[in-house]
């Protein structure tokens, strides 16, 4: 079992005989479509196996597949972040977990499983939120692979990697490979922050969760889902007032289930179950193990191609639709100029420490190449001056007389919005 | 590792470094500062530094709800505009599309919400409910039934409910200005 391919080379310890036989067919010689920068042989193998540091976000359905694939492809320094613990319902597809692991952090259990099963691979888990980590943490990686089911977490990760790009530092551009599945559908995409379209650029392409008209729920329920939504959207706030519904609390789900079942009985609707109740209120889309496997494989192929330059990588969106037989489509999703994350413009402005907010606004409206009508200004933490509504204009008006240097640190960012701008303008303020 | 930087250099956009202001934050600032509200609608921010929680008061200047002031709470979460704003009618009112808990039946607040819509579209939609109450999408079934059966009687109920009277056993809040 512990046979070593290259005896004496510490970094290859744990690699069993023939481990890289197949992978090396790709890495030992260039092919017709190989990137010109490809270093066949030891160079690329050394990078992949000894230097490349890869971050996996999510250790759930997609995450388990991604971790296993990356480890078997030869990535050896893998980090994984997940804030969840293992639930019994995960065990049918999240194959790194066993019954004894229920209640344990996904990231930790997944990391231990991979390290035990694939000797020589180091997996570093973090049990917590992606938001806990700062730029320095994300800077250490070469690549990030996302296997998340949360849109909010993805938007955060995407914006963080776009913001990380420093024009002075090539290392700051971290390719993001994003995978997502919904039942039989899925997508894998390669995001090169600031170069290609980003996650936020495609926000309006997302399938929105099915929502039923509230009057249907209230008056003419026909589906078990209508009864469950009646319990959660209308009855919960009516009975419990301001008490927040916790969809992870079995008592809360139990209450909703009881109310929904009574409603279903009244309207002679069948199919309200505990599992469906939980599924509807947590907006759980049935996860299909094979869809996860396909999408994770696509993501890991891209991670491998980008890390090794051994083949052309995906440009930039792969879509899989398995609901009516099997259909897949690859296309270039275009960057949106009005994207609030990667679009818009950034302008450097150098002013004196005595410069007032009012003069800054005047400067913005007069500057030939900017010419913004009625700009509203804010920093990431506070409003500087808002043109409307009247109450906010009045509340921020006293700032007009203040010095910009009192409100914005040297090198700080100011976000400008105005109806004449497609989205926003970012000002970087430095003082002379 | 693929050399992305060389592609990057070819683009004329090497200085796109952006602040940490979240996309939701920028979008809300843009939506609010570009609101184009008629005199019949007014926003109020309990904490002017918090753009995510505010109220909107509609005072219709025509139609059967003329003379009333109807206040709605708006709660915007950090996943805006993927998620629609959460809107509730604060006073208890007699209206076919608003229930006694303040839930509002307006399609763009739920099933027809899209990120391309904005706060202005929601506010205009709310105002429209007072100009054209809709008996087809009832949340207050009694009110909808009244409107369908006898428009004049419905209008009389609206008038008295707005003064804070009891209509069919339910006491409504006084909303007249
Ligand atoms: Zn973008």
C-alpha cells in the first residue's frame, strides 16, 4: 500500500505505485491545443504537487465530490471551508461522511477522510464562515473552487475575489471556478475576476425559487406546498408575532407541519409531510448525487487545466440540463458594464486635506471626463451625501461643509451613484 | 498555472479595484437616491444611517381611498436585489388585497420579483393598489366579496373603515389625515 514511486523524494511520500500513470500522460508532453506556456514534465508536476494551494468552499454535496477529485488529480495542498455540521439526510450523497459523523463539522470530517484515503494529500479544514476570513487569507491561494448552494455566500466570495485584484500584483488575480446544481440541472463556470464576467454579472439569469402568489396561498390552496407556505408565511407571523422562525429548529418545523397538515385536511389536499415542510421552508431543492458528480467533475477539470496549462480551459459558462434527456451548452457569458461588482469605473482623486465634501461634489459634476449629475456619495460604512429622498438629503447635508479627510481615510474608497451613471463609480481618495 | 495576467494587461482595465461596499448596499443607495415619487408618497427613515429599514406613507389624492394615509414598512436584506424587499402594511385596513396582518398581495413582491425591478417599481405598485383595488386576488375575502357584489356598498365600507369604525365585526384603524 505504501509503495513509493520516487524513493527518496520527501514530497512524493505517500504516492503509491502507478498513482500518476494516467495523469502523467497529459502532463509529460504538450498536445495540439496546449497553452504555449505549458511546461511539460517535471516543472508542471512540481507546481501541481508541491506548490499549488487550492481552496474549496463548501464540503456538502458538491464539496465532497470536489475534494475527492482534486486529491486524486494530484493537488496536495487543499483547504476547505464549510460552516455546517453533518445531518443524517446528507449521508445518501455526501460520501465522505458516515453515520458516526452526524453532528460533526463537515469541513473537519471531510478533510480527515480525504487524508486517510489519499495518502500524501494535506487537507486543511476551517469550520466557519467564509466571511470570517480576510484578504490576507484568500491571497495565499492560487485557485478557488466554489461548491455552494447559497447565493448570498457566492456573491460575497465573488465580490471578495474581484476586490482582491490589485493592478500592481499579478498574484492577486485568483481564478474562481463556481459549480452549482439544482436537481437535474447544473452549471460550472470559470470566473477570472475583472477579466471575465463575474457571478454578480449573471445574477438576473438565476432561476428564482418558486414563490406562490400570496392570495392563492390564502384562499385557493391546491398543492401541499400552498398549505406549508400558508403556515410559514401567514400563520407563523400572525401567531408568533416578532419571534423569528428558525428553520433548523425541529420544534419550529413541527409546529409548521401541524398547521400545514390541518390546512391540507380542510381543503382535502394530500402530500403534506414533515420532510416536505422542511424542504419548502428551507427552500431545499432535491439534490441528485449524479448531477453533483458531473458538475464537480467539470469544475475539477477546469481547476486542473488552469493550474497546469495542459489544455484550454472553459470560456466561460457550462450549463447542464438533465431534466429532458441530457443537454449541455457552453457559451461565453459577457461581462456587464453596469455590474456593481466588476463593472463601473474606478478613478483616483488626489485632493488637499482641507478639501470639503461640497467641493468634491462640484469637482465631480464639472470634471470633463466624468460629468456626473447629482452624485450621491458613501463609504463602505457610512453615507457622506445623498441627493434624495429629502429626509436623507437633510440628514447628510451637514457633511457638505466637512472636510473629506474627516470622513474618508487616506487611500479610502468612496462609492458614487447617480442617475447619469450606468451603475456606480468608485473613487480612491488620496491626500496631498 | 495559466498566465492570466498577460490577458489582463491587454485589456484597458487594469485599475478596476473596487471598494468593499457590498453590491446590495450600492444598489439600495442607487434605488433610493433615484426615487421619483409623486407628492402622494413619502419615505421615512427611523435611523437615517440605516438605508435597509424604512417606511413609505401613501396618501392617495384620488380614488376611494382618498383622504387616508397608509404606511408600509420596508425591510431589505443583504441579498437584495436577488431577494425582493419585505413589505407590510402597518395599520389594519379594509382592502381586498391587504390582510388583517398587513400582508400585501402584489405580484412583484413575490412570484414576479426580478432583480431588474427596483424600489420605485414596488412603491408605484403599492400606490396602484389604492387606485384600483382588485377583487380577483383577495387577501381580505370579505372586502373582496363586497367589492365584487356592490361597489357602492364597498366604497361606503372603505370610508367608514378609514375613520376607524367596525365593518362586519372587524374594527379598523383610523387612517384619515
Ligand atoms: Zn460582474
